C-alpha cells in the first residue's frame, strides 16, 4: 500500500493524477454496447479526458471510433480495450490503426 501511495503522490506532483472522472456519454455507450467492466470504462474515460486536456478533442473522438472498430472484431473486448487504451495512455502508440477498410 505504501508503494501505491508513493506512486499516486508522484503522479499528483507531475500533474498526471486523475481522480474520479465524470462519465462521458460516448464512453458509456461503448461500455454498454460491448459490456465493458467498470475499470475498463474508467480507463477509457481517462483517455478521453487526457486527450481533451491536451487540446486534442478530435483525436479523443477518433480514438473511440477506432476502438469501437477493433472491439467489433474482438473475442474479448475487455482485454483488447485495456491493452490498447494502456498503450495510448503510456505513449507506446501514437494512434490506433483504422480498420474501416477491413469491413
């Protein structure tokens, strides 16, 4: 517990800490459609808020559209969403590939 507390305090000092976030209607729609768990929904909301704070609202909406495309083809949408959102938030991926042509 003390390690987690130290990490959270570090995030607060760097301005990366995000407390309880107000639910977003687009995120809630995706969560209902794909039956996403609460932690996954929270992480999606965090991604959208993070993009909006960076002045990238178009990218936030684009991220959700592309995540929806990926989850449509996934056997386990929860796991896929957790993986992809984590990579976006940690900067491992700049953006998700567009699967519009795959349909």
